[in-house]
């Protein structure tokens, strides 16, 4: 597998929002399959809600 193919398989685009009412430890990140037009339509592939989920996601990416 070429490095460029691996990059394509693991490329995501994300959306997030921040409000003043949310605790600092909480956040909301929706991960979508990367599209060149940066489109985030449809259901997200994954939703991350806190730092533990984010760290687990990064570790999973590193293992693949």
C-alpha cells in the first residue's frame, strides 16, 4: 500500500461547536469521511464527546 492510499483511508473532516455553557472538559466533534469540497453532509462516521474518546481515537488511528 502506498503512503498516499493510507492517507486517503484515514482522512477525515470534522465539525464542532463550542458554547459558554459547556464544561471545559466536554466537547462535541463529529467525524465525517474527507471530501475535497469539505462537505459534512449525512451521518457522521464517529462522534467524540470528551478527551478520553479523542485519545482513544488517535491511538486507534496510530495502530492502523
